[in-house]
C-alpha cells in the first residue's frame, strides 16, 4: 500500500476595511474574538491582535489562517499610540472605536452576538466604520 499524500490547506482570511477615521494620527488596533469571553474591552482575551500605523492609504487589516467560525472585531483609533482606549473623567471614550457589524452603540459596548460575523471560504471582507463621541 502506498502512502497517501496529505496537503495542508490554509485557513480562512478575514479582511477588515476601516473607514470614517477622524484623522491619520497614531495607529489603529484591532482585537479579534472567537467568543464573548472578554469582548470587546479585554484585549488580553482576544485570539489575535494587530496594530497598524496610519498613513495616507486606505486601511485594511487581515487575519489569516482562521478556522471557519463566528468572530467579532473591536477596533480602536489609538491616536496617542499608548495601546489603551483612553476615556475622560466621565468614562466617555476620547478616541475613536468601531466594531464588526457596525452596531448602534448607545449605553455601553455591543455584545459579541451583535457584532459577530461568519468567516468561511477563502476570504471574508467586512467594513468597520469608526465612531467618535468627543
């Protein structure tokens, strides 16, 4: 009996296109979650994180080699590059933010289920629109 050749297949890709940036200062940081555990504010519980310096070009960030499933993305426009979501004394975010699915944000962050997208096939592309409260 001859051996069977098994070829590894790459995982899925999630492309995140970011629009609505107030300016091109600092960087955008994305956190990818595979469940509601820690979403969206506990970045240490994200399965992947990426920060990208802003330039004049359009912003697209890709997460590669993902197994098929449901994922949610939280985006921060980190204008001062300190790696944190800064707030004023009232707890209102002073930097831009966005989520996959672009849910309406009222009194606090959306849930994982409100923002989750299905990733399957070779590439899934989503658009995240940034929001600024101040």
